[in-house]
C-alpha cells in the first residue's frame, strides 16, 4: 500500500526547489556571461592595439610622403635658382650688347662708303677694318656671335626677310644678300639678320 503522505506535494518545498533551480541557472548564466566578457575584454585590447598600429603606420607613411615632397620641392627651388643665376650671368649683358651692335653696324657702313681703289683713303680703310675685327673678336669672347647667312637656306628663327627677289641661279628660299647682320648671345637670338631671299 502506498503511503498517502508520499503522494502529497509540499507547496513550500516545491517553491524552494524552483528557487534553487533558478539560482543554479543564474549562476551558470553568470559564469557563461563572465567568460564571454573576459574573452571580449581580451579581444578588444588586441583589436584596439591593431587599430592603433595601423593608424600609426598610416601617419608614418603620410609623414614620409610629405618629407619626400618637401625634399623634392626644395631641390626644384634650388635648381630653378641656379638656372636663374646662370641666365643672369649669361644674359645680364643683353641690353649692353644690343647697344654695342650699333657701333659695329656704323663701322661696317663706314667701311662700305670708302672706296678701296682710292690710295689716299686706303690707310683709313685698313684702320676701320682692324678696329671692326678687334671689336668682333672682343664680342666673340663674351659669346656674342655674328649671323651672316649669305648663301644659306632662309631660317625664320634667325633671319628676317626684308624682300624676295627672283633669281634663277639660286635655290628658292636662299639668302641672297644680308642688309644687316644678326647676332646671337650664348645661342639666344639677340638680333635677327635682315636678309634678301631668292624666289
């Protein structure tokens, strides 16, 4: 025979049992959540450090790039300054040389006006020729070169065509005569040669 006392459920004991079960479940949940938080705490510092390392690497790369750009800019400025100084040395006398060309032109005109057949004027002609030659030699020392293109093909970068004349004996666009000689200073055109061109 089954004891009836064993079949009866004690409500107080049942509530206590439920409370114990709930407390055990909470303890398990707490342990699980604490373990997850500890893992996240372990992962977060690693992720934070990794992000910081990447940020610092990017800053380093940017700083290197800026330093290279600054060095290149400084080198370009130095080169430009050197080129400007070189050009100032080369072409600083450009106005002065241009003024001297008028003297050379006048010596040539004087030479053309004196007849070589006149014996009385022959010493004067020789003196003008020697003066002109020494003047041209001095100009050449300072890289002032004469452009005298008789018989050469016409070059618009060096010559200025004053007129064109038909000449069957010469190729077309050939310089027949030079009305005024041109000059270059260190290879740069100072004054174009005024020429007569064949057609």
